C-alpha cells in the first residue's frame, strides 16, 4: 500500500556547506565537505542504482526486524532511469565526488485537478548522510523548477511504513490527507 502526497504550489547548482551548530557556543562549525545539487546526468545511472540497492536493503532489514510483510525490489532499470533523465526535473546530490542522494521527478498534466504538476517518484539519501539537509536541498531544486515553470502542485507516493519519509515530506510543507494523499500550495 502506498500513500500519495501532493503539494500545491535550473540551470544552476545549489551548494550546501556541511556544518554543525553548537548549543553551548551558539556557533556554526563548517566542515571542508560541500554538497552539490545538480541535474541528473546520464553518467549517474550506476551510482543511482547503487544507492537504490542500499535503500532497498535497508527496508528489507526493517521488514525482518518488525516482522511486517511487504514486497520490494529494485526497479530502477536503464529505461526507467533514462525517462527521468530526459524530464530535466530530476537531481542528484554529490558530496565530494560521490553521489549521496537523488530525487527522480517528472512534470505531468491534469492530475489532481491541476493543469500541471510535478510527480516526485523517488527520493533517496544514503543513510550515513541523512540529517545533513541533503533531502531538503534536493526538494528545493524541484520547487525552484516548479516555481520557474509556473507549476503549483507537487505530488508523491510513499510506503506507509516509511515514517522517516512521511516526517520529511510533512516538514517540507506537504499536507497529508487521510494518510493517503498530501497537498502543499506553493503560490
């Protein structure tokens, strides 16, 4: 069972300086690593596939631990990847020279009574790089694209067992409706 989340509502890169905030001193300490968000490129297939395998294995471990039942398997094929590459609305996050996350999305028309929307198909960030605002930076690129192209609706479907994704999307501004659909008005 999947939940659907919706939100109403570039040619340049987004850079994030990684850092930590000290409650004791009130200062931000930056590290030497920088996260770069850029448009998905054809050369990214192998790295995206590797991240997908890690995410799928993480979910399978969750299922074993909780004894819940679900079926999941990797599904990013070359054709699937190439479709999202061609949309020009999908992005990757690089830390140094390594891909650490991606968002696969596509513009669609006339779903959810909107003339145009962006469907967020897959958002993934490596477990060891979570809580570094990488998912937020990826989402910001999609929102920037939507705003520049007068698209006012973002939608996503997610696994109802994935509380971390639900928290992430609601924190981004998505409004969950009956735990199946969420919407966010951008404009």
